[in-house]
C-alpha cells in the first residue's frame, strides 16, 4: 500500500492506494467518529462491493442508500433522495457518509455531507479510475444543472480516500479509458516526464498491469494533492487542473449528460486546447501530434461531435463556471508539462479550433 497526505491543516487527510484495501477494516473505521454510517452507492456497484463494505461497518449500524447509475442522475432531485433516506433513518450530525462508487457518487455524497445538518463527515471509496485519480481527491462536490455541469456544489473535504485498485478489475474498458484521460492531464499540465512515461506504458495501463496502474494512480494523486494543498478553493493554481474541461463540459452538456463519459469529453477537450495552444504559437505541430497520438492510444475520442456546431460550443463554454465577466477562461499549454489559465486568445483562433476539431 502507498499512502499520500493532502496537507490542509486541520482538514488534512490521507489517501491510501493499494490492492485489497476493502478487506482492511482499520483503514476505514479509524476515520469514523460517531456510531452511525450511511453508505451511498449505485445499482451497478452495490452488487459488487456493498456487502464487503457493510461487513467492515457492522458495528456502526450501517444504512445503505442505492441510487441509479449514471451522470443523468447527478442532480438535485436524486440528491434529495439521499437526504430523505438520512432523515427517514433519523441519522444525526455524527453520522459519517461513505461514497462507494465513481465520480457521480463521490460528488453527490460529498455535497450531501456538506449540506446535511450543515455538515457531517464523509469518506471517499472511489471504484473507477477517473474517481481514483481525480474527483475523489480535493473536496470538489456538487451536482449538475440542465444549463451547466457541476454548477451547484461546495468545497468539502473527506476524512480520507481509500483507493482499492482491485475494483478496477470489474471496470468496463470504456470507463477505464475515460479515467486515463485525467491521468494524461497531469502529465500535460505539470510533468512532461510523466507524460513520456505514459507514452511508454500506455499498453500496460490498458492491460491493467498492477504495478503500472498503481504507479499511474499514485503519481496522479500526488500531483492533485500538491495542487489542492496550494490552492484549495481554486483561486489560482488549482484552475490548471481544468485542462480540457471547459471544452469537455460543453460537449457533455450539449450532447446530454451521460451520452459522452466525462473522461471522453475531457480527452477531446485537451486535444482542442492543444490545437488552440498551437494556433497561439505555444505548441509545435509535433507536440500536438504526441498529445493526440497518446489520447488515441488510450482509446479515447479526439474530435468533438459534428452534431454540436462551433457556435453552440462557444455558447455552452460561455456559461462555464470558470467564465468571468462574460469572458471565457481556458487552460492552455505553453509547453508539454506547463499550463496557463488565460482569456487572451483571439476569437478567430478559438473559432478555428471549434470548427476544425469536430468529426
């Protein structure tokens, strides 16, 4: 097992990474202070891992809350189902919520924990690669709105993150690739050596080689923890973690939540960001080729859907939560391993990218 610590003073917490963590009751129960827990999961994950987690929690009178699986259920209506179950079971403010699932479950459970009785503790047990390397770490929680993704939420840190790499054995190939998009992101924004490592080890990552998967998760979480420790509430450096996300969120919203997986949309968004960076003179043609080649190797899309026009994409990007005073802010690449947040790009270059990078 490998352990990282996200340093946030009194809100600091460990991130444990390893195979078989869900068999270790002490790692989980050490972070439960009250006598009651509620495990929030979905109807895909529940048959696979819920019983194993409940066995670890049998002394804590566990409540199970099972939601339908999918991004389209990440909304206020289904968030309210969590509150109704908690209130119906008379859960008090000492109750610990446990998120068992992917990014949707983690985001919704964290937001529920932030709101229920004005804040109760919660623990992340991410079961998808995307959640393990990104959404479970850093305290971003929330739900979607028909007009925009993740527009309603809160910054609320977990007590700990438990990453059992064995859960990836049951992860569909498409979901695995979607998670790899966020892994590639860290190489692009912070670590060109890690990007090169991924170029060499992508086949092993897709084959779920245990040592390669563990190293990819560890490196990703290390980068995420360092950034969040520096900028918890995204007033500066943390915004760099949104490489490809403004383009990607526009695709997800425009196509309907769940049609494209989040990681698929982000992958295409990173290729689009690279193309705009090239038009601005930051990246070379070869840099863009390497980025697109690696993302294709990860079995991810590299073009936005033809169904969305450039004008539609621009309109959706303008309501992204990172927009300020009507200006779109984008994370672009000054070089491989070096990113910048900027609104200083020409409308002509953005339009050219939006038109050229569609199927």
